[in-house]
C-alpha cells in the first residue's frame, strides 16, 4: 500500500509537470500538425497529449519496479541500506495516503465526466432513433429526421449512426447529398467521436482557455480528413462547393447541441483551402513512425534516473 501510494503521487505530479510543459510548448509545434495530412495530424495531436500520461506512468512504474535500475540509475547508497538497486527511499506513509487520495479524486472526476457524457449520448441516440426514419443508401443507413432546419451529424461512439434532416435533403442536389453522406461515413468509419472524447479526457486537467483551442484543432483535423475521404469519390471542387452550400444553410438555422456538425464549424476557410490550394502536405511513412516510437522510449528510459533522485530529494 505504501509503495502504491507513493507511486500514484509521483506519477500524478510528473503527469502535471509534463502537461504544463506540453501546454506551454504547444504553440511552437501546433503548425506542424497542420502541415501533415490530416489523417496523420489527428494521430499526432492525440499522441502529443497522450505523451505526458504515458511518460509519467511508465517512467514511475519502472522506477518502482527496478528491472533496469542497474542501467538507468547511477549507483548510490543510503544510511542503513546496501548500495544495491532499490526503489526510491521516501517518507512512505504520509506520501502513500496523499497519493491515494489524489488518485481517487482524479479517478472520480474522470468517471463522473465520462458517465455524464455516455448518458447524454445514449439519451440522444434513443430519442433520435424513435424520431428518425431509417433510409437505405448505397454507402450507409441514414436516419432521416423530419425537421425544418437543415442539419447533418454523426452520433454515437461504438456504433455511430448518421442523421440527416428532411430540410437538408430538400435544399441540396443528389450529388451534394452523396458528398455529405461520404463525409459522414468517414466520421463513422474513423470513429471520430471516440477521438474527440479521448481528446477531452486527455486535456481534462488543462485550463479551459488552452483545452478549447486544442479540441478545436482536433475537430478541424477530423473534418479535414473526412473532406479528403469524400474527395476520393468526387472532385475537390465539388466537395468544396457542397461544404460552402451546406455551411451557409446550417448557419442560417438555430444552433444545436451536437458537437459533430461536419459542415457547421468556424474553420470552413481552412477546410476549403486544404481542398483547393494546399497540395504540399507531408505524409509520414512507417520508418518515421518507428523512429518516433524509439525516440519516445529512449526519453522515457532517460527520465528514470533523474526522477529517482528528484523523488528521494523531495520526499525523503
């Protein structure tokens, strides 16, 4: 119990420290996420905000499971102890209960937020399933909502469903409807709602003025990726024209509570520019992904020794 509590406290403190560092430096690396293809940009953005959690957890875990201590931690001795590999020497009991308390508070907050989100999604899905009329399409099953406001969105986490209002169908051509469906099918197949939920959880401890920008960037990248998916079946110009038309229609309607509005966000200009002008996006290959994973692993191993000594210096 003592070691588990100390591990929990140290991992949480290291996580918070890395979150602060990654938040401060985010503006420096933000542009890079938009210089690669959006499919990779989404992954890189989630990796960036997963890194503090992964680094803190595994470096703290390896520090308390001294498998590599003889390699990663410089030899040192303590009074009344041998100089063999050892876990950090700390003021155990006080540290343990404080760490367990912090971990419990954080866990309760995450679970509360997650349950509320899942309950909201489930309630909306049930309501829309009753109101919607299922219509078959070559690509997907679309739930048609009898509503006077033009609207389209994908709702759900594990089995997302596509919803479209009759008003939107009436005001768009058959080709525009097919483009919209291709876009929404990309959201469904990519599980973008899960990506956005993961982004919210990873930025839970970040101040709202920063987390709002991060989640907005993630949303833009997911929309751009789905635009590109639709453009593989239709021309970039056709997708851009459909985007402009549907965005205009949706903006003329009252705002809704849905977060996955493919054609109603404040970054339409970026999406159109990507479709029509920007052809210089970079695509990462498997070698670069592998090198990134190797560098990340080395960073985690190099962190163990300074973290070991800092823990003993701070909490002994």
